[in-house]
């Protein structure tokens, strides 16, 4: 701990009152000088660390307090003077001027005045031109005077921490002041990530214990703590005021009111407010944006995106971009190589400043088909924006209404507008998306608007989605139903549930299997009734063969994973008509399975894999989901869906009911961190299918690739002493999601794959910087991981063999902690430590039936190699 004996002009005064139960407030006696010792200290550390490992500093001083003026009509309204004692050198072994500088030292030595009424601060008088740091320290001293002699709660405005709800507990010779810091409103507003799961949580506490002796403050002690983000940081802050002795002091000054008395004594003093003000800091020797770009650009090459150095460099660049002007950003964009430019676009868009948005919109030309990759990277970065502005959404609205050279970019623009609309509210965009599906007859445009509504999750969008859920176009139905699945259960009204039951039970139309399966999922996840569950169970045995197995597997997964509907399902299963051997012994290859990826005290991560086949053995739908749950919030981290249809003609098989006239099609759709992305198509139409089959290389098709600002949090925590703690957390993710589908008529085998590669770096730091002394702690971790989901189907015989694999490779994990304390002169103290480990890879467990099938598939694969 860096201990500075010194520097505060500080202080609080003493209270004179007959008893705590009296209606009068605390008072200071005339002709007396109250001499106190004052100290404040701040420590920064991990919550699990010992206080001996704190980074921080201590400020201490002797203080003199005296009465200047008392209102003759209201005795409890007093003007008091607070001044640092000049008898002791507060900087042991150091020159005060060398640490503070001449201007700050003079300001520190200058007394200030406080208008004190009934124990509450009404005004603080200091010279306006004084450095903000010194005025803040004076505000911190004044805040210690805040008290009342009766128990109760009230909203206090004049406090260094801001406008806060405060609770007082008064007893004999003691007053306890509890400040509810979560209610405090300050002048400096930060920002945080929209998702609570990816955001930063915090817990704060502040308690002041004032001890009195014979009606005089004997001591006042403040304990304040702030814990940030899943135990990343602990800020501990203390203030102490102790009475040393009482001497003869100056006489009271006569005057009409406090303002005129202050002016008569020092006409440079003026009311400056008690709330801590923003301190403008100048960065000396900081690199320019171009300097930073030259230092990190080699780490952002495409080949480096699977390494932790890519997101680490991304975060470094992000900090520099947020301080840069539009012209500086444009210079870097126009002088960037083609291979690194997509990553630079990610960073510029993620900066989310007015300058960065203006620069990227000027740089990109959406009227041309060229530059599709850069345009889509910009749009995706907008969709993942941690704290987007209405300007960003308005820009996309204007873009969608202008000339766009690529149809794909047009679709992505509208889809991403839906993602932004969920975080913001812009009337024109809302009306456009709600009216969109009915405004066109072009199938691709209807899908575009439905996907945008799936992102927006507007309550007003439920009737629109319910209408299209019953569409005879399978793609419309699937998107609409999966969109409804993302809504809160309260918005799935009885009318919507009736519609979903009509679809599943085909009361009015014949629907595709994947549409019916999606409807069943929404019913089961939306507080189903007893009869709804019973009817779903009774349908098993009367469905197409593979759908029978899918629904049976879904019910078993609900029971095994103890989902919300499990109690009702068990109740229904007591009825032997619903639950019997004939119904629950259906065979097939379709399946549904859920499991845990990770469970900690703060976060639960789950996955589920659903796969539905046609009766011929060809894939109909493969769906992989990963969810994160924390702070009573749910994040849909990843969804990769592969859909196929109309493949029966390849193997001379008969299509299932309702799917006889479907066009050959295969494609993939991805949802990442609650943002639905534009789907990609593998092939569409029989001729396209045949050409792709003979030219197919087996290489996966990229769905999303780039750098994402996953966590983004910035806040200033005003401490009661007038010090300011700045906290920043950023998490950068380099991600590459791809998928593929292989089909072999020779081996009568199909294989679908979803490959997820990523590198994550999270860095958080807390600093307390007074511009003459600073301390800080930085914590970070980084990792690189690969997750593959592969499904192999052999349909040479029936029942066909299906093997699903979900593999996580061995990956490195590194954790770093660094601490630093600095003075403008003298030696800087710093320490760094890190811990590296390898986390073993594993194959996530699926049901036993899958394991048995995988063994058979692998055995036949070996046999085919040796005996073709």
C-alpha cells in the first residue's frame, strides 16, 4: 500500500447538541477551534485477496474547524470554516509541491466554507477556478458532515456520492448513516452491455458510524465497499475523523445571510455544489490511432483470428478508436490492406462513437455489389453493439430506404434493424417491420421481415407472427414459430396457443414435420395446460415414423432435464392411455437431448441438440443451441440450424405426408448472442443440387466470421471522500462459425457439420486517479476453443444409422492480474502475475442409444475402408 502522509485539507466538525432525541440539529460553538485528524484511504484488489495485497494509497491531515456565522433567527443554520492545520508537514520525507504541483498545493491550503443546517449541507463555498481534484476532496470532507439526530430514511441531494437514499439509525451517543449506493444518481453516466448475462454486476455498501461524547463528535468512521462483476474487483474505501483537542478559536462574524458573509470574507469564494465533478485528464505520451494500428494490425490477419492475440489487439485498437476523430479513422481505413480491412471494420463499428459511425458510413458504398464482406461485417457489428444509439438505427433505416447493390445486404440490413430495435425504440423502424411481411409478395422479402421481427421481439409483433405461423409456405411457418419461441411466456396468449395446437394437430391444413415439431416445442415451453400435454402425448403413434421418435425423445428429455413442463408431463403419464408401452416404444433415429456444458455459482451454460429426419433417412432439421443463464437472465448464445428438404428423389424414396412437392433445398441459419443472422443456402432446386454434389469439396461454408465486442462496461464510482474510481470491462471475441453438408450416393451416407472456432479475451480494470497519485488493478483472462457438432447418417439399410458427435478440443486458459501505484515523481510500483492451464477436451454426452449407433457407424466405416 502506498501511504502518503498527507494532503487533505480535510475535515469535519464536531456536533454540539443536548441529546440525539432533540429536534435541534448539531451545532458548533462560537470562539472555539476544533482540531481533528482526518484520513482517507482506498484499496483495490480481488475480493479473494488479502488487504496486504491491495493497490491504493492513504491521504491524511490535521484539520481545524471553526464557526464563521450563525443565522440569528435559525440557530441550526451555520457557516463553518474548514482548513488544514499548518503546524505539521503532511508529506513525510517529501515535498508537497513536488507531489501536488504549485497550483494544487495553493488550492489545498486555501480554506473552504460549508453552510450547515440541521446537520445537512446546503452549500459548499470554494474558488471555482480551483482544480477539480482539490474541490472534490473538499466535497468529500463536507459529505462527512451529513447527519441527522433522528432515525429514518430520506433522499439526500448534497453528497459527494450523488443524490442517494440514506437511512439513519440514532441511539445514545451514536448515529449510524447507511447510504444505499444502488440508488445514487450521479452526473457521470456510463454504459454497459445490453444483456445482463454478458454485463457487469455490482454490489455496494456504505456505512458511517458517528460517535459523540458530551454532545461533541468524538469520531466519525466511514466504511465503503464496491464489488464488481462476478468477484472481479473489490474497492475498499475508508474515511476517519477523530477529535484531538479543543482550543480557543476566532469569534463569530455578524451578517444578514451566509452568502453576504462569504463574500465579505473572500469575494472569490462561490457555491460550487457538493456532488463530485468530472475530472478531465490529459494523456501525455499516448500513442495516436495510427501508431496503435501499426502496432496491432499484424495480429488481426485472418490466420490469427483463432488465436487470443486477435481479440486482445482488437480491444487495444477499440480504446484508441474511441478517442479518435472521424478524419483519423478514415485515414486508417483508407490505408489498410484488404486482408485486415474486415477486422478493422469490426473494430471501427464496435467503437460506437459518433466519429466512428460517421467514418464507416462514409467509407462504405452500399450502392455497389463490391465490398459485400465489409458491408455485412459492418451490419453484424451493429447488431452486436453493446450500447447502440438511435443515430445508428436511424442510419440503417435510411440505408434500407436507399440504393443497395446486393440483395443479401438488403436482407441483412433489415434483419439487423430488428436486433437494434430490441435495444432501442425508433418509431419509423417499428412501423416498417410490423407492416413489412404484408407489404410484399416476394417470398425472400417476407422471410426477411419475419427474421427482423424475430430479432426485435416486439409485443406488437406476436399477432403478425401468429398469422404467418399458419401460412402454407413452410419457410414462413418455421421462422414465425421459432420467433414466437423466443418471446416471454406471458406474451404467448391463449389465442396463440390455440393456433399452435391447430398447426401441430393439423386441424385445418397439412404441415411439414419441422413446422409441427417447432409448434410442439413452443407449446411445451409456454406453460401448457394438462389437456395440451395429454393431446401431445396421445399423438405419438399417429405421426410420421421419424416424428413419432422425435416427439418421444422430446418428452423424455423434458423429464430427464427437469424442464418446467416436467411435473405436468409426469402427471399426464399417470394415465395409462397416454403412457403405455406401445406409445413409448417407438423406434427411429430422430432425437432431442439437453445437457450442461458448465455450472458455476454465477453462470449456468446448457446445450441441446435436436435432430429430425424424414422417413427415408435424409436430414430434415438439425438444431444445436447453447444458452447461458446468470443474474436471473437468459442469453441465447448460439443456435445453428441446418435444414434440408426434397432429397428423397436422390435415393428413390417416398416423401412423408405433406412434403411430396417440396423443392430440393439445404441451408443453414445462425443466431449468435441473441441476434439472428441472415441464413445461407447450400443449394436450392434439383439442378443446383446435382451441380453442387459433383463439385462439392466438402469444405464448410462460412456463416459468420469476425471480431465481436462481447462485454462492454464503463462507469465512474464517486467515493464519499471525493475520490473517483473508474471501472472498465471489455470482452473481445474472435469467432468463426461454419457449416457443411456432404452427400454420398456411392456410400449411401450423408454428413452435416457445424464448426465453431473462437478466441476470447476479457480485460477489466479499476483505477483511482487524482492526477497527483494513482492506483489501479487490472484483471484479465483469455482462452481459445473449438466446438464441433457432426452428424453422420448411413441409409444403406433400414433402420438407418445415425451418429451425433459434439466435441470440445483441449484448450488453453490464462488468467492475469496486475497492480500499479504511481506518483508524478518518484518510483512507480507495479506487480504482475499470471496462471496458465490446459483444460482437457471432451465429447459432450448424448443419450445411450446414440453411443451405440456411433459404434456401429464407425465399425462399418472401418469395414468399408478394408472391404470396399
